[in-house]
């Protein structure tokens, strides 16, 4: 993909102003470039690894001071990339960072591509591919549970399980290949059927974790819908424990969708407050809001349908029941602190009802429990386990399972050995795509292009 003999450099901290900014170099010239630009308080002929050096970055030709810095030295192979790595800690403004980076590029480095530091860690054997992807998951983690799942993947918990399964598969494949090349006297007969069944069950176990693992990684979209003035925005604020949406007694206050991230006991939830459904309105802005509400409903993984529990049901609410169409939903019977009770009648069959008061918070815990039951399918998931949390890994595991099942079927029906080995070979390649043992340059390009330039 890229020339790995080059020395690469990039700003590794977010763009903007801050107390500290970091420039990272990696490659055979990293230390030489840093020594040309660095004027230290203490001069040492050879920099020691894993030491911090205080001094200044200077313009080599004029000796003009650019910035006061701390330089970290990490010599190969004890570094993130297993190459010589230099990290220059500057003041965190865009001008000093860009100036120091420009000097690094002028004196032999090239600008790193997105994710190229982590790519080098993978190519140099410090991380396998699933661990490299976990780095990005850690950066993008939205909850502590999602962070723990990503850290577990970085530690190699998923990799170890996948490698064990692949090793068992390759053992069966090696035996079958040997039976083609050698006689029965040289290769004793062996029943690989139980081993293939074990492989299938192991893959099914991993795939069983995938759906909820991906939820911890990506989150779910939850849309709050209902007719005007039933308390959608009040519920939105109550779930967030913050006054994020404007709430007034005037119907139709919300004219557009409002989104916020909610940490629902470790599950990241994109909570969407919507405009009230009102098909009778002639107000152009309100009608546009209703259209956006319909779009939010169609895109949602879970729907919170809010009903005013102190009033009778309206025709709008009966029409909304048809829009649910069997999708995961909770009927939120709001305003139970007021006198009167709505008769849900046949509507209660569309989704489980949860009574609450968004004003007082009564029933809020019951709603959160109902949401989690629908999101996680009633399962209690530990984010400390080796969750499959990446859709790419899920797809590779599914392909491996399909090939193992096909191989098992062919073996049990007495098909030619070649037919079994073809599927086992393809299954092993699918598992190797997770750890990076069988991966194309195009796939690597796709994966690492998602990273920021400094990582």
C-alpha cells in the first residue's frame, strides 16, 4: 500500500487550541530528523530509548527557536510501530504544530496517510488485524461498556478464540489433504465429523454474541413519536437528565428533530425527539416537521410512542398504530400524575405499555428496563467478554460458518474429499480475514482509511 521504508510524520492530537499538541514520527530516519531540529538543555551523543528530553525545536538554518518542547524517544522494536518512534510534545496551537510538522517534512519525513502508524504496527507484527481495528473502536467508544469491549479486543481475546477455531479447522484440512497424497497404510483413518461439529458450534457461539456486541459498538437509534403536546420533549429531557429540548404548554413547539447520545446502562443510544404528528395542520413549517418525524420513525431501531394518559385516544394515535407495523416499540403512557386514564384498548397489542410521568420521573426506570429488553433481546451481556462487535468480523464469521456447515454436510454424505477440502480452505481464509492472516491490500486500504492521520 505505502512505502514502509519511509519515515512518516503527522500531528497526533485534534486540530484546535489546547495545552499540549503532539507530533509523531516513525521510521528509520525519525531519530535523525528529530536531532537536527532539537536543541536540548543537556546534550547527549546518543539518545537513550524511552527517555524524555527537554529543549527547543529550532529552524536548523537560522537557529531561530520555534517552540519549547518535550521529545519522547522510543527505539525499535519497543514502540507502537516496532520502528524508531519520536513524539514531540509542543504547545497545542495550530501554528506551532504546523510549523514543527513542516520542518519534519522538509528534513526527510513524509506526511502519514490515515491510519498508517497503526498499519505499520500490524505489518510489523505488533498487532493483528482485529486488534488494530480495536484501536479505532477505543477512540470512538461512546460508553464505558463499549470501551471495555474494545479494550478486550485490543488485548486479543477475540483473536485468541478465532485462532483456536482456525487452528482446529486447519488440522482437519491438513488430515484430508494428506489422505489425498498418501495411502491408507501411511495415514490411519480418522473420523473428522465430530471435529467439524465442534467447529460449527464454536462459530455459532461467537455469532450469537455478534448482534449485541455490535450494539455496544455502534449503538441504536430510538425515536420518540406521538401527537403534539403529549410530552415527547419532556420525556426526551427526562431520559437525558438534562433540559436539552424546549418544553412549553403550546402544542407544536418542536418543529424539527433533535438528537442526543444517551448512555443507557452501557448501551449507546441516539435519542431522537420529533415533531408531533398532526396531519390536519396547514402550517408549512409544521408539515415539514411531520415529514421529518416520519423519516425518523422509519430509521429508528426502537420507537417510543408517547400517549397522554390523562386524555382519550385521538384518531391520530389510531393511525400511528398502523405505522408501527410490528416494529420494536414501547407505548409510553405519560402524565400519569394527572387525573384521568386513557383506554388503550386494542392499541396495547401493538407494543408493551409503560405508565410514567416525565414531569416527576415516576416510571422512568421501568421504561429504561423495557427499552433494554427490546434492544438486547432479554439477554444480559457482559462487555468484559470477547464480544464480536465489528460488522466485518460478523460477516467473516458467517462465511466461515457457511463453509464449515457445507464441509460437514459433504463429509457426512460421503462426497469426494476434494469437495470437503474446498469448503474448509474457504472457511480458513474467512477466519484469517479477522486476524489478518489472509487479507488483501484492498481490504487493508478500506480498514485503515477510516483512521485519523495521526493514528
